């Protein structure tokens, strides 16, 4: 068998004398090579889909008449319809290995039919519909649901998926058994554009002509006048509202105003932290395609640059609070920072967002306040979360429910702090409020803006370090005073002091401010002091001016901390413009760094050379491991022309060629491996090869199911049929070749027909289950998620159908189920 298996393959074996190796050692070697090539295909597909994203994101400008003025209104219009792009280029991006394997197998076998290509296409379709859908159902949190938004398109793709299976049976078993004729192959390929056109028509709600149609879920609209009499072009425009991103890719400053107001509640956040949070919020608010999630899944597996910012623990908590209170971030309203609930809701929050306590305090009392509606009963849960301070080491666990009776305004919670005798850095942990679900009407209560509190435990065994809290402060010219905050950290023992002086810069004392020297005293255990410096408002239009504040000569054993100097900038314009300008630049940089494609060779190569795309600080051990393992693939593929060149088309075709070469190697490796392990090619195709090409889709769908509001990006494509293009094109080429030679294109289709028949049955059952889930309250009236019992039943049932498909197909391949003639494979 070892020598026989060595003769298989188009490009392999390329290792001399490997037939002499032990069969199982050789099988393990080919298995490792197969897995490594699967990852290589996933990485090159990442670049390939980056090119597709560049191509499909092209827009053009449309000018509309403006009744309010003489200047026409300019609107950006997408050239590619979302449904057409999803079913053509994006489908090619995710299914290119299956398509090319089918083409290469036939061409490499002298235009004779093969088993791996068709088997992989059917096996991959079965895995997508059954296994991926099952995982997406199960990963939804209990009680939550996800529904398909574009139901008409989903029904069209499902119908064509079932029809493609029936059509295969007609070709292989009814019309001309085991022979594919030219008209059959041509019609199979023709069904693909027909399928795309009908899906596009369904996306337009079965209307021919330009329509006006708004999609809430992706913030887009179709533009034009209703004209039912003729089929016209459908143009997609960006929604006519304040956009997060401008045409040049920069962030719209107006869209950051409310976000910045909210972030001011956390004075310890740096500008870079605020920019990361803003970029995260903007990314989460943007519509994402299934391709975006697939690229993210591949990069997560390969240790590459993430498509979503990685947040630290503290930023995650702040961001969680933002998402828990989305009404605070209404970007269309700039009048109120906190929403006006009137007397309809009780608002519960901490009295302060931050508190620092000495290590020896023993117990700190935290106050939770309530305002707004006062005549109802309110329950909230308060729980502690570790930061650098750990539970049972620096503090005792807090997890209790607070009860506010009618007209109760506040409640206190005691937090025990553990004291030790050793010196250590200051540490922090967090308290978080959350609503209680049981026996409680959540419509009567809401969390306020201070639902997270940070508690810093100060080491008090040494005098400590004194420093300024910030290295830069912006004040308006009419603010009267600049408040300078000083902090004492890493110790609070004894009374200490430090001297402070102002240093003139472009702002002069006493013309622009009243400066001088001062001595700041910290009593024992005191950690914070503040100083007010008067600002002179001369009511004149001047450029921004600045002066410095410097700390010196600490006493009592204290030392100067990390920030001994501070620059105070006096701005004539509103301080918000200056701050938002800087935040806008940083956020725009973060957004550009998160784009899925590269515009230059340099950025593409640098991302390939560094783990996590250069963000080493947030790289995990797994990222480092996978980066080292796949380093060769990353560097090699980084030499491909980036999508930023020639609109992405050069990268598109170069990537397609490399995917074809790798697919040829995968086909050889899979064939030899199956032979060495005594596996039929049919079984190898529907298991190892199908799983290897579909695993990135599994991880992408899982993330999309959790993060998206609807189920379209999670399971919208699991019913997409690859038969029309994946088998129609190679079969058409093969039939023309054999007709030119006076012969016939023979397809020994016993195993293929049986596999298609079994898949047709299980897929029909699976689609019926999804329809039942949508219209049954037992399953939550949605395709994904729902009540726990219904969710687990659906998921396990679909996984059972996939195993049943694998089992029956394998039993037929090995002759335990008689189907067709013995000479059929």
C-alpha cells in the first residue's frame, strides 16, 4: 500500500524515497502537512478577502437637487449591491479552496472525474448548514435570540440549495446515468447567475426599478424613483445622517461629542485610552459583513493583527458600562449629558466613580444613591471585580443585593481591606452595580452613569511619592480658576509636604494668570490635595497660551513621583474643540489600523513580521505560538501586491493563483493521507478536507452570532450552494474536452449520488427546523438562541444530523450500504 499511495498526486510526492518510510510515520507526516497547508490557505484567503473588501467597498457620488439651497446635495453610493457581493466575490473568498480543488482535480486527472472535489463541496455544505448552524444556536446567551433579517434572500438561497441537490441527482441518475453532457454542465453553470439575480431581486423586495428603501440594520438606503415598468439599477447610499467616518477615513468630530462628555466621568483615562474606546464604539456601531468576521477569525487563529481593538480590563469595564447605558450616547442630541427619565424610573448609581483608601483602613464604606422615581421598590446587585488587587489577598469578596424601599435615597456597603506589613505598589479593584432580574420590573429602574466604582488601595507603610495627577491641563480663558490636583501614592505614612512654583511660558503672570510659589502639605494618610490658580480673562482673541507648574523640594521622607511637571494651556476657544481635535486624530488612527486590508507593501510586510500586527502588549501566548508556527506563510504571502494597488484587483488575482497552487497540494496530501490510512477518497473529502476548509467559517459565524443583532451574518450563507459554480465550471470544461476527442465525460457517481441524496434529506429537515424555530414560541420565535431547552434540543439535533450524514456516507463508501453498481465510486 505504501508504494501504491506514493503514485497518487498532481504535485506530490516531491520528497524522494518517502515510499520507503513506515506507513504510519508517513501518514502522520502527510497529516501535519495537510493541517499546515489548511492554515496557509486560511492566511492567503485573509489577504484575498481583504482585496474583495477593497473592491466591494467602492462608492461613487450622486448629486441630488436641494430644495433648501442652490447647491446640490452629494451622496455616496455603493457600486456593489450587498447581496450580489455576498453571493459572488465574498462567496468566492470563503469557498475558493473547494472551487479550485474541483477544477484542479479534473485538470490534473486528464479531464477525468474525481472524488475529492465534489465530495468536498457536498461535505462542506453539510458542515456549514448542520454543524455551524448548531454552534450558532448554542452560543447565544440563554434567553437571547437572533433572527434572520433578510428572510426572502435566505429562503431563495435555501431553495436553490435544495434544487442544486435535486439537479445533481437528475444529471447523474435520471437523464444520462454516469455521463455528464455539455448542455447539462452548461445549464448547471448558468444556474449560478440565475441564482444571484433572483437573490438580488428578493433583496429588493421583488421590485423591478429604482426604489427608496431604508435598512435599519445596516444604516443604508436604496436610492431612486419607483419605476415598476422596467428593471433598473439599484443604488445603495450611506444613510443621510451624521456619519461616524468621513470620506477621507477620519472620524467626524461631531459624532464624538457625547462620547467625550461621557468619558470625562473617568479623569484617569488617557487620551489614547479614550481614542481606543471611541474606535471600539465606532467599529461596533458599523455594519460588518460575514467576510469581516471570517478575516477576524483567521487572524485570531494565526496570531495576526486583530480587526477589533483589544481592551484592557479597566477599559472593558468602562466600555461595558457604556453599552449598559446606550441612551447616554445618543450622537444626534447634544443638549443633555444624562437622559431625563423624569419620575418614570429610579436611577441607581455610586456616589463617586473613584476612591482611594490606605491599606490600614480596615473597612471602607461605599455609598450607593438613588434618585428619580422614589415610590417603588428597587433591588440592585453590587459585586467586586479584581484589578491588580486580588480577592482574599487585598480585599474580601463583595456580592450582595441592595434593597431600596419606597423613598429610600441611599444604601451603604462595607468593603473589608486586608492589611499586611510588606511594602508593595498601590493596587486597585472595582465595584459594579447590575440590575436584579428576579421578581423585578426592569422598566422601573435604570443604572446611572456611575455604575462602576474604582477603589485604589494605597500602601501606607512609607511616606510615599508626591506627583501631579496629569501632565497636561486645558482650561478656558473664562474659567476663572485652573484646578491643579496632586496625589500621594505608594505610601501615606506621616505628614509630608512639597513646594510648587509656576513658570511662565507664552502665558505670563500676572497678565494671563496669577502665579507664584506655594507649599502643599499632606497630613498623615491623606492622598489628595488640590490648588486653584486664578486665570485672567482679558476678553481678547488670542492664540492658545501655556505656562508650567513644577513640584520640588519634598519633605518628610517623601519623594517626587512620576509627574513632577504639568503644562497648563489657556485656550481662547471652547476647550472641547481642542480636546476633540486630538481625540479625533487618535481615533482616526485607531480606525485606520483596524481596517482589514493594507494599502502599502510596507504595512503588509510589517504586520506579517510582528505578532498581533505589532500590538505586542496585547498579544497572548497563543498569538506568539501561532505566529512562530505560521511565520513562513505570513512572510511569503506578504510579498503579494497589497489591496491598495489597482483597486484590489491585482491582489485578487495573485491571491487566487496562490490559493490554486496550495489547493493542488492539499488535494495531493489528502489523497495520499487517505490512502495511507485506508480511507476512501469520499470519506476523506467529506471529513478532513471539508472540515479543514470550513473551520474559519465556523469561528467567524460563532463571533457574528454573539455580537450581531441579527442572524444574517452568522447563518445567512450556510445555505449558499457551491454546486453550480464548483461543479458546473470544471464539468463544462471536461465535457467540451471529451466531446472534442469524440468521447464522453464519465462520472462514476455511486458514492456521490448517495452522499447528495443523504444530504438532501438532512438539509430539508434542518431547514424545516429553522422555519419552525422562527414561528414557534417554544424556540423563542427566532432561528438562533431562545429558551435553554429548545436551544439545546435544536443544536444537538443538528449535530446529530451531521454525524448521521457522515456515518451513512461512510458506510456506503465501504460497501456496508449497497447503492449503485459495484464499479461506481
